[in-house]
């Protein structure tokens, strides 16, 4: 079977090894004549980024780059990116990288033409309608990891540097016009990034599958996404050059991010404030939280996760699934406690408060309260 395809759900996706070569064509089709490539600092000078810039230049689209992007991007990065976009007279964004580069790139295309401040567009009620939709630039997304799925997302997660809180900025037009998923771009990822991003995709699928909201399309996608992670994340981790495994992990990332339209839950509600305050890697933080959250939700998800276990070929129903998650984390070098990520003496009350304010709480199967969320957090400190 050839792992190459063109998809139009949830947006136009060119999937397959080597398809970064089509980047200039894709940008031109999106209406760009002078795109700005936005990525993070770590990727700014890497060969895959230079190649993308070379391809854009060869296609007559210039070679402009903005890479002043933190691991957890914030409003300062956004302001600098918007300035670079407007000063350069750009007409679209190539969002390139992992979650940080993708989220910030989408935000730059969104904010460059807005007159209201960033936080006016937080994912609260209908605040997204405040935006001038006609002023949003086109976005071409190029993921270089297989985890966040931000390339098919309608939001960006941005840290407020003054309050150390992660905020979700939402608008339907955050969804990129087109996506290039080239698994060759993920070759050479360090093992800890392969593990953390892969488990981020897994967390998206697990939480979407457990969410009590009704969305059968997402439910099916979440289940198959879990299967792809189960089968191909260990292979990607063991052999970074396994292009088949890398490709299937990129699919799992796409599927997880599409599936969580159904909802997320306590894993993300906790990992967002932990990451904002302690600057931990998002996917790895999700992985540390997952075993405790599964037990936290046990009374409401025993049956549904039993069905998932059956589909995945895991014996023992819910308990078997939990044992599988423990073993998977251990095999990928994930610590059992947040202290293993450098989180020491955390402000429990502050994290709990921010977790309860996070939009992800709405998709958790069990209502999160100050008391039970504090107990949950203490179990993983």
C-alpha cells in the first residue's frame, strides 16, 4: 500500500514522503506571493527549514523567515511575528514546525489584520466573532513532528507571559488552507520528542474517546488514532528512520486533533497550567498525567475504554488498558511523576484554579471540582 494521498478532510492535505517539494505550488494556490515562514528557534537554522526556504525562493515566493518563537509561545512572540509580517508586506504564512511554530504561525496570520488586542479573541462564548474574518491571511501548515495536530486545528494555544496562563485563541479560519504532511521532515527527531509528541497524539485520542459529548465521527477517528499510536509509536521510537512508522504517526496526530472537536478533559486541563508555569513539554506532561486521569475517571469510562481495549487487542478491559498505558510510558522513558520533569514545590492551589478555568474541563467525564482536582494533582506531583 502506498502511503501517499490527497485529502480534503478536515482541510486540503498533501500527505506523503517528499511532498515538501510542492510547498511553492501549494502557497501559490493559496494566493500567496510573499509568504512569511514562521517556526521556532530550534528549527530556524536546521536543514529542513533551509530546504523549505530554498523551495519557496525557487518558486518565486521569496525566503522570509520569523523564528523568534518560544517552546510555549506567548503574546510577545505574537507581537514580534505580526510586526515582521506587516513590515515585510507579507500576504500569508507558512506555519512550519511542531506545536509552537504551528500555533504561532497561525496566530500571526490571524492577528496581522486585526485592530483588537489578542486576548479579545480567547475561546470564550462567541468572542471569535469579534475578529475581522476578511483580514485573516491564508495559512499553509507544515508539521515537522507527529503529535499536536495543530496543522488541522482551529485554534492556537498561547501563554500569557504576565499571568503564566495558557489561553486558547479560536477562530474557524485558523484552520489552514492547506497542509503538507511529509514524514521525511520528522526523520531525526530526538527520542524524547518522538515520545512526547506521539503521546500527545495518543492523549488527544484517549480524551476525545472518553468525552461524554456526542460526535460519532470523532469517536471513530479517536479509536483508530489510538491503534496507529499503539502500533507505530514504539517503532518510531526504536528506529527514527522508519519512514512507514513516521508516516502513520503523522496520521495519528491529524486524527487526534480532528477527534478532539468532541472534547478534551482533565489531562489537558492540568497540563496547560503546569506547562505555562513550569515550562514543561506539553506532550510529555500529558503522558505523565494520563494514568492518574484514567483512574480519576474510572467510574464513568470503564465500559467505553473496555471497548477500546477490545479493538486494540488489549486483554483485561479497562484495567488492561491502564496497564498498557503504564507499560508504554515506561518503555518511552516517561517519568511517573511531575518531579521527573523538573516540577518541584508546585503551587497546588494555583494550578488547580487554572485547571478548573481551562476549557478542557468541559469534556471530562467526571465533573472537576476544587477538591477532587487537588487530590488528582497531588497524586502526580
